[in-house]
C-alpha cells in the first residue's frame, strides 16, 4: 500500500525535493501531496530580481514538465498548512481540509525580518521575497511616477546582499535609492572593511546613496509621500520603502506543534534532516542543521537530495555547505567564498587593493600559507570562478600572482582537479561535467544544464561550463568578441542599469583589452540609444565605424555616398533640382535607391561638409544610410491619388519616418506603408509593415528582404493611428534593448520562440498587453528619443571641432587623395580602381 | 631604428591626434596612416589597404587582439598589427611600417 507524504511549502527546495523523489522512488512507494501558500507554483527566487529586467514569469518557473501529472503527485496552490496534529498524524489547511500523513516534510522557507520601526506598516513599505512583493513594489513605484514631481526616491533598509539587489530594482524602476545599513560597511556578512569601503565607493558612483552605521528611527506619512528619520538625524523624502534586514526561518508551525527549535530559530534537524519527531522532516531555509540555518539555496538542495535518499532507503547525510556568493550589483562585481572573513584560527590574509582599476581582492590562507580557505573580490570578480573550487586545496601558485590584475598563476579551469566543484549550487564536479560532455557528445551549455543540472541555479558557473566545453574541443560562445563575454543585449542592460557613459568605463569594468571593430561599434550604438549625445563627441567618435564616423557610406575606392532623407519618397521639385545641382557641382554619380530616395556617390572626405552645407540649407537632413538606424519608410501614393487607396499612406509614412529617424538599433530598420491591400509599398517585406484597411491599419512585424527573405507577421488588425504608433514605438524599443548585434527584427522575432513559447504571441503579450509591465518605460524611452532628436549633419556643420576631422590629410587638409579618379560611364562618373600592391610576404 | 640618415617630416601636433583614432598623412607622395593609442604610443603604417587597393587604413577602428594594438580595415575588416604591419587574419599579407616619433609635442614621420 502507498504511504502518504505531505510537503508543506512549494519553494525552490520543496520543489527540488519532490523532483528528487520522482527520480528515486521507482517503486512508487510514496504518494505525495504538496501544499503551498503562494498562488504560483515554485519559481526561481534566486533570480527574482530579473523579473524587473523583463524576464517573464514563465521563465522563472522551476517545476519540471509533467511533475504533477502523475496520479499520486498533487500540488495545491493557495492553501497553507495551519496546524499539525502529531499524534493523529494529520495537518489542517487554510481551506479546512484535514490531510493524513505517514511522513511530513516542512519546507516553509523564511520570512523577511522587519525591524520594529514606527511606521513600518504604512502603505508604501514592502518586503522583497515573493513575486507578489515585486508586483506591489512596482505598482507603488508607478503610482509615485504618476503623482510625484521631480525625482522619486526609495529607501532600502539593510545593506546586505538582498538589500543591494533591492536597491538595484528601485533604480530599474526609475527611483533614486538610499540604502541604510546598521553595520559600519555594506554586505557585512560577505566582505571585510576594505572590500566594504570599495563597494561603497563604486555603488555611490551609480547614484545609490549609502548610509552605513545608522538605522531608521521612524517613518511617517508626509503629504502623500513618506518621511524617514535616521538615527544620525538624516531625513529622507520617500515614495517607497523596502525592508531587507535579513530573513528569519518560518518555524511557527513547528513551534506550535512542539518540535525542537534552535536557539536562534529554525527547526532543529539531524544530519538526515529529521526533526525531533520521527515522522517529520525539515529542509531548506526553515531548517536548523548542525546548529546552523542556511539562507542560500545550495545547502537547501543538498538537504532535499539527502532527504529523498533517506525516504527511499538510502543512507546519505548532510555534511556542510558552500556559502560562496557572487553577485553583480548594479554592475559592480562582488564575490566572497569560503572563509571570507578569516575566522579560521591562525588564518593568513593576502590583500591587493588596486586604486587604479578600483578593485580589491583578498585571499584567506591556512596558517602555513599552503591551503586556500576563502576570499573576497570587489570590483573585479573575474577570478571568482577559478578560485572558488580551490577552497580547501593546496595553492597552485603564489597567492599574489593569483589575484594580481593580469591573472598569471595558471589557475584557469583547466588547472582544476577533477573532483573540484564547478557548480556549487548543484554540487557538480568538473569531472562529472567533462564526462557528460564526452560521453553524451554535448555541444552547448543548454545540453550540459539539462544533463547535469550544473548552471541551473544561480547561473554563476555558466562561464566555466563554456570553458569546459571549449577545452573539450567544442566551439561555443555567444560572447561578443575577445573583449567582452556578454552579448549585446546583456551589455545593453549593464549600461542601462549602471549608468556607465563611456566605452573605457565599460571595458574596464566588464571586459578586457582595448576593444575592436566588433565591440566598439556595438557600444557606440548602445550609448547612442541610451544617451542621445552626438555620436561624434569625445570618446564616442573613436568607436564609430568609418560610416558613422564620417556620417556617410564608404565605397570601394575610399570615397563616400551621400543619402539625404526623403521621407516616404515624397520630394518637391525644388528639392529635386537642388539634389541635381549638388550632384552636378561636385561631380557625383546619382542613382535612385531601392529605398525610394536618391544616392549621390563618389564624394571625398574633405568634400562632405561642403556638400552637406548646401543640402542642409535647402532643408535636407541626414538619411542615416550609414547607421544601424531607421533607413526608410517606403510608401505608395495612397488614398490621396490612388483610386483604390483607403487611407493616406504617405502622411503616415512621413510621420513614422520622422518619428523614428536617428534611432540607433542593433541593425538597420526599414518600414513600409501601403494604402490598400494591393501592397504597392511591399510593406510585408519590411521590419515594420503597415497596410491600410477600411477601418484603420494592419500592422506587420519582422519582415526582411535581403539575405534571407521573410514575410512579416500580422501583429494587429484594424487599429487606429494612435494605437498603431504606440505599438510600433514599443516594438522598436523592445528590439533595441534585447536584440543581438547585427540581428534584424526578422531573426529577433524568430528568436523569441522556443520549445514552449510562440514568439509572436510573446511579443504581443509584451508590447500590446504589457505582460512584463515595461510598456510605460518603453513608451517613455521612445518619447525621449523624439524629443532629443537632432540632425547629425546640421550639428556637425555648426561645430568647428567636429568639422575638423573631415580632411584628406592631417598635414595637407585640402589636397585630394591622389589615388582617387573617375572615368565617365553613361554620362556619369564611375570609380577607377587602384589595384592592390602585389601582396608583400612577411620576412 | 637608428637615427642615422633618417629624415623626419613634422606632420601635426600631438594634440591633433585623438587617442584610438587614425588620420592620414602625406609624406613625399606616400600615404601613411597615423595612430595614437590610448597609452600614447604612436604608430605609422601604410594607408593603402592591401586587399582592395583603396587608401583607407587610417579610417579603421583601432583596438587590440591579444596584446597587440591593431587597426581593422574599414572595407572588409581584416585586422593589422600596428607594430609590425602584419595582417593578423592572413599572415602572408602586411602593410609597411614607418618610423614615427613625437618631439616637443610635434609628431614626425620618416620614410625609413
Ligand atoms: C543604396 C542601396 C542600393 C540602391 O542603390 O538601391 C543599398 C546599398 C547598400 N546596401 Fe542595401 N541598399 C539599398 C536598399 C536595400 C534594400 C531594399 C529596400 O530597402 O527596400 C534591401 C532589401 C530589404 C531589406 O533590407 O530587408 C537591402 C538589403 C541589404 C542588405 C541585406 C540585409 C539583410 O538583412 O540580409 C545589406 C547587408 C547588411 O546590411 O548587412 C545591405 C547593405 C548595403 C550597403 C550598406 C553595403 C555596404 O556596407 O556598403 C550598401 C551601401 C549603401 C550606400 O549608400 O553606400 N543592403 N538594401 C539601397 C539604399 C536604400 C536607401 O535609400 O537607404
Ligand atoms: C531576492 C532574493 C535573492 C536571492 N539570491 C540568492 C542567491 O544569489 N543565492 C542563493 O543561494 N540564495 C539566494 N536567495 C535565497 C534563496 O531564494 C532561498 O535560499 C531559497 O528560495 C530557499 O528555498 P526554500 O524552499 O527553503 O524556501 P522558499 O523558497 O522561501 O519557499 C518556501 C515556501 O513555503 C511556503 N510556505 C511557508 N509556510 C507555509 C505553510 N504553512 N503552508 C504552505 N506553504 C508555506 C512559502 O510561501 C514559500 O512559497 C535569494 C532570495 C531572494 C528573496
Ligand atoms: S497599395 Fe493600393 S493605394 Fe497604394 S498605390 Fe498600390 S493600389 Fe494604390
Ligand atoms: S554555481 Fe550556481 S548554478 Fe552553478
């Protein structure tokens, strides 16, 4: 007969336990009932904050497919366990059900501790633990945005790991965060004073105000906002308060049932996870094991595995756990591992404080300086992955060389012994991963994840997994280039959330080396999308491809083309005449482009300003033919002239072209508007296609001509112009923020689909139904773009500094490049090419 | 390089060179691409792209590959080592390297 197992709590650990049972209980000895107080099934609480970065709820879900499909596995959401009857072996739930058990597992996790501050119960005060908490914080922030003038402010009480994460979240919501920490430094549990000081310095640079060594005395309501008074007398005007002052184990249920409780809370269990009652077990953050309560997920997972083993006849025990952490807070790297605070008797410390690149590193060594015990890294945590697995092992190199900026010491993953843990969340060793790679022929990180579970926890070991793949001879990487391990979308997030404003800062903090022709233009594009400064200002100028640098497209003979904007292809006779005159006076080849405008080719660098001066005076502006930017919005003549037209396609195309001109994007963007279903503007082959209907407009997205033609997908039907434009705004902004380098919208839309998600439906949910709650942000970003747009060429002409680069030779500015010449073909100039030198052979 | 017999031509002030960006210079009819890197090293290489024949190397993006300071041709993006002129994507190809120095804030080039 089946025995009944009741699990209280469906958090990360409770769920992991159920899955471990599914794997181990082959005999189907147990029937399992899980009760969860939350309304959502288990999700990735560790990645909670990514919810604010736009990660959809579905991606946070951690429940394996079909987990509760089997008859004897049941999950009840929104139903908590209120009491335990130990002698009757039953639990009573909030819905009044009484459920019998043969074994009971408590996986109730923790609750956030809210210090007894007067006012902490005011609306506007939150904790940071569940998705519901985050929804509430977001709603309050949005209310504040709607009602408060000036900068919105938030306060996070607690400067630990989670507090800093909450501060980052407030920043993403557009607030200025204050962090209040009682201890004299940030992250008091992870870093020492040296690390704390540097951390503070780096974090303050990112617009977070830090108050350490003080506490909150009171919070009062103050004319629709809140006023917080700190013990040091500081007063803060606030819109939102988030308490993040530590967590406490949720042991009330166990206390009420008379189970043993630890001196500082937590349900006392032995190394098999059994409580003082033989039939009751506790795992995860609610358990006190070996006298300790762990606030991290990895030890909880170990407990889940130990317990599943025990309940299926095994003998495993919980030993002790790795409490390493690595975070990227607001773009600042912090890592601590092992005995970070040097608590081991006789421990030695090696510290390297590097004020130049703002990094701090400390290694803790055994008293004989042979064994690594732990360490702290702030500012640059790139060594974390290779150092962490060495804890408790003999040092492979001189300790200073191991933390010195240039690396040295040969401590790459290759140097790790086979039994070193690469993934500490799931306790997976290097050997297990390498075996899985070779035995199962794995070729990517996703395959390693599903095969070994490595990388599916906090994710910090993923770069090491890549290295192991590469070491096994598998070529994989979505790193941008040798200078950045991130993708464009990741860099975009880093720049957006950290406020980094220069390439130098970005590469120093998040990359290596000096950059190249791949990452520099990507960074230039990101900065342009976010900052809207002129692309030729300061250091930004050095990042630009030659096209963006001279605001013109380079041709095969080293001359450039000039493409003024002719929105929707509509041009007055006077302007046409000017184009003809300019082309004639400068001897330029003239052609109608495939984008309904006119290209003047063959201009030398030093001629560009004079050509553009004439064009700008005549009312032309840059057409951005050189940029990864909006190109053209092609239009048919539409209802004004055409006997079939049902809407004015030209007016709309002009409006769209002027609205989106100048926006910098991962690749070029093209649009089209047709006045009726005959589709003379070929709108369905464009990134954004609009086709008029009797009732309004149909919107298509993700079309492409070019290399791999793709028809656009229908996103909206029969919408009015306002809705249409708002949706296109969001489509473009979402694309700008999340697409990869040189990814057109066609492949971006395709990439939004995966095994269990339709990309188009997802896109519609995000930009039409606002499922991620980012629509207001996208709208604001696009409005900002339209407000700050200015013609790049007009700005260059007005500025002698920017103009000064348009010279042929630095020592002979007006001498034309002698290698450029033309012959005449069909009455127009055509370039005479210089043949390359006979290729010189080296040495 | 030995100073003996080298004839230096001043081309511009050091301040005229933006770090990490190139300019072209014309010395006795020879086109050179002149670069100042972030750490104020100066490099001069031939301005002609050996792959296409166009005189455009000075307009490429400056960067690094491994430890080498580099420039990428703006036409088809082949990368050249600024110190040796060798093309790192095809080591059988290279651009000439010219002597360069800064004296009293003035950049000088020589034809070797
Ligand atoms: C000038 C023009 C050809 C012409 O004489 O008609 C042209 C010229 C170039 N195209 Fe194009 N394309 C031109 C219309 C098109 C079109 C037609 C259209 O826009 O309706 C397409 C197909 C539609 C599409 O993009 O989906 C087109 C698909 C491409 C592609 C392939 C894109 C793809 O996703 O596969 C490239 C390559 C790239 O961008 O990486 C390209 C790249 C180029 C570049 C930028 C190549 C280069 O790096 O030198 C050419 C230089 C432009 C210049 O001014 O020097 N061009 N190109 C057209 C300029 C339109 C304009 O007014 O801005
Ligand atoms: C923002 C944030 C960031 C974090 N970052 C990290 C990190 O980087 N690394 C790391 O290791 N850890 C991190 N953690 C901690 C990690 O999330 C926890 O260690 C982990 O979730 C613990 O799992 P658990 O199952 O024990 O508890 P929980 O995930 O809290 O689950 C317990 C569940 O039980 C439910 N419950 C409680 N009582 C009852 C009842 N009586 N009846 C029914 N249901 C009940 C609760 O509602 C909850 O859903 C982070 C936590 C947060 C909030
Ligand atoms: S798409 Fe329709 S309205 Fe536009 S030109 Fe063609 S037939 Fe006329
Ligand atoms: S170390 Fe956290 S997922 Fe591997």
